[in-house]
């Protein structure tokens, strides 16, 4: 599979180059240059197929010429010591748990594959340095996925304040490959310095600097795999339509679902579940989209004004507007309905959900009542966050005290940075150069 920019049909780049560059130089986003139908590689699978098996079969089909089946099984085994989990609640609803990874967020799935596939694709050809401004979970997820991988380094720029969740034995000062640097400043300062370093072509090329942020196509593509995983498990129960309800902020997760459909997954609809930050729903309904400043809610990952994947979505709508308007529906769920849904799901199914998942659950119920699809439609709700990450809200909504699982309790451990610097480009570049 080759990639192009949303803003141009040329040049075409390989998956490896698209993942290493993250963004095309023209300011667009990388998208597959041609959609491929790979249904023959997964339609025969059923609930007995494990996640690494599925990935090992599907990834080389998508990445023909770059990833052979042997490499792909190595990548799948090394990326995934955690799996999604499909829980069929009743005839109408299932939950697809995507919160079993090291940081309890669905983002672990894309990051884990990116790290493993980069190690495989870069074998014997120099080094790569993942440079990222780190806030909370994203830095931990990247560090966990890339730690101990050959030829790869992770530089995390932290703002002032405690640094949590890194394993001290993986730091570069202890012979590892993780480089936490603290910047005397805010997260925005970190972001600015990281972008300046990536744009300093000489420096970036000398150290093989790249980014692993959420719009990297190397994270987006593997997110299609868990949709297929849900499909092969639920298909034997399907009587009529299949719909996925996705809590959506930057629309990476929903975008991956749309690619899974383009790759041949039989599906009838997607629900873009939003909270009070719902201006983008106008775009989905085919109206003029006027962004509004985000407001704070109890599902903060959805507090987004302009989705980072806007250009990718736009290219789908420009190609086939009528098809898209029949495929994607939006819903907007407020904070009180979010809490009420957490309570009702606990009472009815004895399952605790995080608020982002609850937004998607409430949206699924709303769309089901509106009869957009047939009477026997089954909706798979993507559970994107572990409920223990939102223990206070879970307690408020359900009265339940939720135990913190082992991987998430490790995220509370504090680590020291290897150095503390002023918010200047020379200082960050000097600190990085000093490590090698
Ligand atoms: C990031 C995140 C989302 C939103 O996903 P997008 O791809 O940005 O739409 C939803 N839920 C949780 C828990 C998240 O961390």
C-alpha cells in the first residue's frame, strides 16, 4: 500500500516512509493512495482467531512488498501482549473493550503496532528517534511501546511538574533508549520546541527524528484491525445491520473504522458520538461547519473543536457524499446523560464504563430509538478508556469503588528527567546530542 497527501496525488510514498515522516511536506495528511479489498484474508476467520493471528494475516495483505507474512507475525507477537475483548451484552449491543493495554486507552493499539513495525522495517538501516511533547498518558504509551527496541530512541519533552509512568530501567542513563527531558515551561512550550526540532532539517536528518503523534498513518492503519476483530466475533449473531458507535474527538478511531469498511468489512453504519462539543456534527449532517471553541466536559478526550483528521474525512465526503451521509450519523450527549448512562449500564449489565464509552453507549441508544437502521440492528460500542482511569466519576455515577489494575497503578510512579533545560531550541537539541 502506498500513501499520498490529502492535498496532492503525487508523490506516492511507502508505508515505512509515511510512518517515519508522519506528515507530508505540503501540510496535508497521509492517506492510502488506493483502497484495497482484503476481505479474502479475514472473512474465513471466527472467534477462535486470536488478535496476533488476525494482525499477522491482515497486515501483510495491506503492506504487500514491505511486510512479508513472517515479519508480520513477529511484529504482531511483539506488539500485542494485550488483546481487545468483545463482550456481547444482548441482541442489540456489544462492547468492544480497547482498554486492556499499558495505559488503559485504545491509543495503545496503534502505538504498539507502530513501534513493532518500525523496528522490523528499520532493521539494519540506521536509527530512528521518536520525539514527542509528553502530557500524561501519551508519553507513557509511546515509551512502553518503544522501550528496548533496537535502533530506536524516544525523546519525551515534559513541561514542569512530576513525570509519571516511566520504567527507570529503560532510561538512557541506565542503558535503555528512553530520554525524558524536562523543559522549564508549559506543555505548549514543549510542543513548540518539538515542532521546531522536527523542522530543523539538518538536525532531524542527523538523528533520524520522527514523530508518533495521533495522525501518524502508522498508528491509524493498525486501528482498523480491532474493527475486524469485532466483526469476526459478532458475525455469527448478526440478523440484520451492523453498526459501530465511536466516541469521537479527533476522529482517528472513526476514520480507522471507515478504512476497515473500505478494506471490505461488511458494516452498515458508524455513529460519531460527541459530547457538548458537537459543532462538527453539522459537517456530518452535510451542513456548513463552523468551529466553536471547546468547552470542558466530563469526557475530556472529546473536547475538540476541529478534529485533527478533518482533511482525511473530507476526502471521503468529497469522493462520495451520498454514500457517506448514509454511513455516518452523529449524536451529541451531555454530561448528565453521560453519568446516567454509566449508572444504567451498571444496573442493567453489571459493567462499569468510563465516560467516553458512556457517550458512545448513549449515542447508540439514541440512534437505535430513531430507527435509522433495521429493527434487528446490532451496535458495537467502542470502550476506549478503562473505567479505573475515571474512578471518581464511576463512583459518582454508580456508587462503585473500582480497583486499579496493575498496569495502571504503575502509571502513578514518579521518575526523574535525565536533565532540566530552558525552553530554547539550542538547549533541547544540545540535550539530545549530549545523549549520543
Ligand atoms: C483519544 C480518546 C478518544 C477519542 O478518539 P479520537 O480518535 O480522538 O476521536 C475517545 N476516548 C478516549 C478514552 C480517548 O483517550
